[in-house]
C-alpha cells in the first residue's frame, strides 16, 4: 500500500497529500487494479477482496489472467498485445462490461474503466472495477418479464380477436340488412376494442408508435371517449374554449374512457353528470362527477400511491399508469358537488381561438 499514492499521482495528481490519497484508495467501493505491459498486477486496493475475494497481497505479483475466466484469457492477451504494437483500442475503455473470476471460482460481471499512464518510466494500466451483479440480475428479470408480457399479449390478442372478428362479420351482415344508430355504436365499440388490443401489443413490444405524442383537442378526445362508453342517462359537460394538450392519442382517450366508465358505474346515481374541465388558466385538467364520491379508503390509497389491480380499482390503476407515462401528477379529491374528482397537473394545456388542430 505504500506505493498506492504514487500510482494515482502518476496518472494525475489530486493533491500532494499521501495520507489523503491512501485513505481515498483504501475506502473507495470501486476496485482498483494496476498492471504492467506483461499483465503482471502491480497494485490492488482493498475493495478487490469484496468484489473478487482476493486480498491485495494475493494479487500483487500475479498475472491478471488469474482473475479472468479461462475461455477469455487468449482474447485479453491478444487485445493487450495488439494495443501495445499499434496503439489502437479495440474495446471501449470507459465502462466496458467484462467477466471476472472470483477466488472461489464463480464468475462476476464487472464494468471496467481503463487508463494508461507511466510509473518509473514504464507504461502501466489502471482499471476501475465495479461489480454489476445486481444490475445484471435486474436486467435479466426485466427481460424475462418482458418476454412473459409479450407472450401474454400475443395470446390475449389471439383469443380476443377471433371472437371480435366473428362479431364484426355478423354485425356487418346485420347492418347490410337494417342499419341503425345502435348498430353503428356497436361497430365503433368493436373497432375501439381492436385499437386497445393494438395498443397493448405495441406497449408490450415497446414500439415507437406506442409512445407517439400529438397535439390533441381535449373536448374532441373526451367526446370520443364518451361515445365509446355505455353512459345511459348520464350527461357530459365539456370545458369552455378550445384547449389543446400534448399526449399520446390512444392512451389519453383510454384514460378518459376509464374515468368516464368509473363515474357512470360508481357514482351511485342513475343520471350522473360527468365533467371534463380545465384547472385555472391551464394548470391541468380534471374529470369529476356529482355522485357519492371516493371512499376514505380509496383516497388514502391514492395518497400513498398504493392503488393496484387487487384493490378493486383497476380503472384508476390504469389511469395512474397513463398519467405517469406522460409525466403528469394525479390526485383524487372530493368534487364541488360532493362527487369524485380526479385531477391531473404538470400538464401543458394551451387555449386556442379556433379548432384547427388534430382531434
């Protein structure tokens, strides 16, 4: 350890204080390893024991090949030899991901940043090693979950689309025989279900279209959402003026559909009034009804952000997910008429004097 400060100083002095540098090197959580042109380890800090199970004294004087799995050793040796001859780097020296060998024989994924410098007139190489085992485990878990989600979406899509196709075909035959407003509504609802399936598949596969953002008219999307939901004797009130919002068209409509459906089904009134309004001068928007309002339990769950699919409020869970995707904050409150009110802030709303915007 006596030469540790000299190694660091040779690569760029931090301050002329050996004790400070020694303390820094000994206490950092990152592994530090210095080798010469022959791959002999000249220095290792204490963090190497936590990462690879070797005390510094065990590593100093040995070859770096002792901490590299056998199948990778020739590639490491060839890479260093080529660099020494040509000066050309064949890998990224900033955070390259490699596999190291632990003292007990198991492999450890590490991120390594390399620097070349001189010590006593000789070229040496110092690497900063970070154990990325936990990060790799999280990435693998995410990959598995994504694969499961895609499989679920594919199966669900197939199982839904087959009966939908049958319903669409039968409906088309019936509309050819006798058309009506009710049949048109059914037709539009089938198309909407198909669109939701497409959105689900796109999100599962993370395609670009799933996150596409447009400039939308709030009242137009709200009306489209209203027309899709079975609203019975309920009444829709829309904001005054022409308000635009930047949002993903399908997801914004899905958000409003869920809130409209919740208001109609859970308001406790046979003829509720559902209001889609703008907060202040465009500070956000809200959806409210004049029903019985949210229970204390639901509001408490919202305050703790614990609404979930098992709480009986799946629609609100979906709404919260869509709001988060857009960077909007969401809050459940009591409406002016004592009903339920869901507010969304951190939303960019712009009032226009005309409706020459995509709806």
